[in-house]
C-alpha cells in the first residue's frame, strides 16, 4: 500500500530560506525550503510550545527564535541547547509539479 502523501504546495512556491505552515494528517507542520531542497518538520519547538515558524532557516537548519536552539531539518536533531529533544521530520517527495508530504 502506498504511503499517504498529501500535496501541500506547488513545487516553485517557496524560495530557499522560506517556510510555510501546512496542515497534513491532522498535524501542524512546517514546509521548509533549505538551499533548494524541501523538508517537512513539526511546527512546534521540542523545548517549549513555541512555533518554529517565528524563527528562521539558516542553511539546512531551523532556528527557534524564543531561546535560540537550532534543529537539523533533515534529521530533526537539536544542534544547539537548550533544546535536547529532536523535532519530528516527515518524508517529502516532488511529483507532478507539487510538493507532497507523508504525515503518518
Ligand atoms: S522554545 Fe524553542 S528553544 Fe526554547
């Protein structure tokens, strides 16, 4: 059975360094364009309940603007304290001019 990918954006919708809030599978996620590649991650920081959408993308990392933690967009791993738990990441694929995310 095919994974439940959902179309969440047009393929050229975001420029490098931009992100967009998306809803997929009942989850609040962020779709991020980092250096031309798309990543999907949980919207909320793992440190406190704060939206990473208020932060920024630097290279292939996302920074939380509340306390300054960075997360690797590919793995979700925390790179800078105070966060010490990863954020969840989700598979992304490009097809038919759209960006698809598997939120399962
Ligand atoms: S809420 Fe994100 S680092 Fe503290």
